[in-house]
C-alpha cells in the first residue's frame, strides 16, 4: 500500500503526533480524524452533513485551514519526484 492511505495508517498507529511540542500546530485534512486526541493543537476542517450544514463561520475557517495546507502541500509535493530521479 502506498500514498495517502498508507500515511493515514502509519500516523494512526504511531505516536508521531505525541512527539510534536504542544505549541506546534498540526494542520491536517479530514483523513486524519482523531489526531486531535493525540495532539492538543490540531486544526482539521469541519465536516457538514445534509441535516447539519456548515455555518458561514465554519466554511471560512475551513478555507483558512485549506489555504495553509495547500501551501505546504505545494512546497513538499515535488520532493519525492526529485528523490526518484537520483536513483
């Protein structure tokens, strides 16, 4: 197994988030539900349902979280492909 699913399984089974200092904010996507139990300073987008849609404030918070996450994803995204060319 590779990719996102592997990352979720590995992080769920490790104490990686416990080792992060409490003052460090972990910005995660909705695939990492439950890590807020491992680390007190975690930001995860809220999920809405048909019966309980997100409020405008929650939608704005999700946009902020996603904006920060995408900046990081774009920064680290090319790293695996650079390493693959060195083999």
